[in-house]
């Protein structure tokens, strides 16, 4: 059974939609990831997690070609970053999702690999639901927010809060599990956010226990000299393999959960 959308003949795409398979769309970005990781880190992590998850359940899902560029204007002080204007990005992803909906896919899951894509992708998914007047379900998720990834974080990580943010223990471990030859661990650093607890971030842990869940995203170069926000020195290939397995498991669970979600009709009170 083919699971890669790109390799399907057009009538196979129709069949996949008729079978109510879930369309899984990876979205990432190219940007600096410290002195030890390539600029394609978010792309590699996100596309690999999606590809491996969908490959395990080809009867239930379809892997849509990824959206590789994302929203990273606050990273432009570091060479390598490519950023798309927020409104162009939202419309672009929404157009991809609406194209899938037009071809009959009723459930679409946007899987994100870059922190600052979170808000725009939430909107792109919601706008798709509105455009299709509630007749389809389009959801979005960050791969580090998948239930099993978060669970794995509690037991596998060695860094304290803040250690699994940008290019830190989580992302570096995952890259080591996927393409170790491209990681230079001799340059890995532990650099943390200078912000107070309510504004600190940690991909796996979410909110700091001493703070509120507020959002403040200053220019990246004002917060870190290396580009790292986290503890890359604690990363290992072994941890990466465990994180990867957990994320794949979490994504499969979420795909199935979306598949089991009923599309309930609108009850517009103006029409009664
Ligand atoms: Zn990243």
C-alpha cells in the first residue's frame, strides 16, 4: 500500500481520500541550530517522525509532501535562516490543507517541527475548518507536544528545565539518532534563556513550575550568543532513539484519535 502522496497516481489519491485516510502534513523551517547542528534540523526531525509514523499505518494515513519553509524572522541575525512572512505562510499552509480537503480528505493533521510555526499553523488549521464550513477536521500539533514524547521527556532527559529548548538535549539527541555524521558534539554548548520563569521555554516540559505560561519572543540574538537555548551537551544517540520511538508512537496515537473524531454538524441558530 502506497503511503506517500507524492508517489500516488491521481486515482490513487482519490482512493486514499475515499478510504478516509488521515492526511499528515509535516511543516518545518530552515534556521540556525547552534554551532553543532545543521540548519535543516527542524526539517529532518519533523519529516522523519512523520514518515516513520505513517509508514507503520499505511492503511490509515497518507504522508503529504512537507512544507519546508516557515516563520523565523527573529532568527535572521544568524546566517542560514530562511523566513516566510507570517501572512504568506498562514495562507500557503491553509491553501495546501484546502487543496487536500477539496480532493476529499476529511481529516488533516499538520505536524510542526519549529516552535515559532505554532501560532501560524494553529490559525492555518482553523481557517481550513472555517473555509470548509465544519465539514472537515484540520488539526495541528508540535512533535514535542505528542503525549508519548512528553512522557519520554520525564524519564529520559538529564537536563533541568530549559534544557530541551532550541537545539538543546531533545533536538540534538534526535538528530544524533537520525544523521550522527552531521552533528559536531565537540561544539555542543549549554546556553540558557536569560528571561524570568514565566517567559522561559522548554519543549518537553512546557511551563516552568515557578511561572505562568506567558509568551515573549524577543530577537534570538539578544538571548543567546551561540544560537542554542538549552543543554546540547547532555544529548546522545541512545536518548535520541528513545525520543524518536516515543514521538512516532505518539503521532500514531494522535492520527488514530483524529480518525475516530466524529465530524459533528453545525447547528447554526440563524437557520432554524
Ligand atoms: Zn529546532
